[in-house]
């Protein structure tokens, strides 16, 4: 019997939830197919297929869907609404309307599973969601329960690896192949830099024009949102009088508080997409907080489809030079007073 092919675009929620869904569908006897890592081709396809005012990540999602659509029987495109038990916190509106946007923009799509992901209500919301998704594949009963349990185990391991600082793609590959990942070697660095932002910007090296490789060559240790232990991230909520409406924005702002207050970093870089509505507020909040805590130098890197390596690297190099100079001055002051 031929296996049903389920398509999972390698962007947006791929970077945080792929291990769960890969395991779930595979355990149900399906074959999971992803698009290739982002290239100029995926971006061009996305730009062609999307409305003009969409942000870069949404254009890219369209590009990945267009690349995948002929290779699969079903596209998995969950409607991401809420993943926590917080009534007021939702995904960015662009995520909420994504399946409709894709249907309206791209022709000749295969069948789409666009089950709503709302984990804010009920006793076992994730299990309920899995049951509904499985029903669309005509799977029921114990096999679904088993697939759900395996998927959850795989996802837990994945999250653990991220907190340990394992690179996202390496952690994804390891958990789905059932390999053990070893914690990265101790990194000797003179500069610790928090690189904060949404996972689909931070972990897609085409979108951020190889920022992490560049930092590695410069001997800089990057710290990301996903490296903050979940309970420590949650604990930062107390520093804001009111939570923001958007899930990823709350994670980014809480990680900012964490790195500023608890794990000292030399600087903060906010990686954002040009034209991102939620980030207009997030960026300002981060900047203000960095100013109040220290101050700690803060840099915003705004990405769009025209972003080139040269522009990003020049700014990063200048920022790091400034951080090193600052550190030298601090050391001189201390040695004069010592
Ligand atoms: S949060 Fe910003 S970058 Fe992400 S999808 Fe929404 S508008 Fe686009």
C-alpha cells in the first residue's frame, strides 16, 4: 500500500513543532515530506504568490508551500491560535489567517489539514487536537494514542536539546533519527550576545544571511530565546505590567528580561522582519529595557527580501567592535581603581 504523503513547509512553526508532528504522522503510517531549506528560489516563489504587504516570513511560507504542493497528497497547515492556557495570548493575526491566505493565493493545492490549534481550553487539549487531525486521515483508536505519546516524548527531548544550546536543525535531525545529541563543547568567548526574535527569522540561515555562522567566525557566543529554561522564561512575566497579545512576542520580550537581569550579556540584537506589526511595539520595549538595565547596548536588525550579507555584517561587526571597546574601557577603569 502506498503511504500517504504529508507536506510540512520548512518555515514558520517548523522550527519549534516539527519533531512533534513528524513523529505523530510517521507513527500513523504516513510519510512526511518537507520543503528544502529556504533559497532565493523559495523566496522568489513566495513573493510571486503573496499579496504585496505581507511580511517576509509569510511570503516565504507561500514559497515553501508552492515548492511542496506537487510532491504531496496532503498539506499540513494548522491554524495556530493559542498554545498556552492564557485567554488573551494568541499568535500573530497573520498566523491565524494563514490557511485562508494560502488558499486564496496559490492555485492547484492538494488537500489541506488546517485544524485549529487552540490549547487554551479543556483538560487534554493537545490530545483532542491530535484526535481531530488523525480523524482527517481516517485513523482512530489506540494507534492515535500511541502516536500522540511518542510525538510528545520526541518533542520534550527536542526542547531539552534547545535549552542545552544545540542548534535547532541538529536537534530536529537528532530527535527524529533517534540519535543522542551531545552538548556543544565549552565555547571560549570574550563577548556574549543575545540574538532575540521569532524562530523563523533566527533559525533560517537564508533569511538572516548566515548571521550565526558569522558570529561563530567572530568568536561570539549567541544566546537565543529557546535557550532560556521554560520556567525561567515564564518567571519574567512579572516585569511587564501586562502581557502582550502575541505568543512569540511575549517569548521574545521575556527572554530580553532574562538575559538583561539574570544572565548577563554584553549586548542584545533584535532580529525583526521589516513591516512586522507586533515588532513595532516589541522592539521599542526591548530598547527601553536595555537602556534601563545598565545600559546594555542594543541593536535592531531588520530583514526583508532585499537584505544582503554586506549590510548585516557591517552592522554586526561595528556593534561587536563597540562592545569590545566598551569592555576594554571597563577593564581599564577597574584596573586604575584596583
Ligand atoms: S509576528 Fe511579524 S514577522 Fe511574524 S508573521 Fe506576524 S507580522 Fe510577520
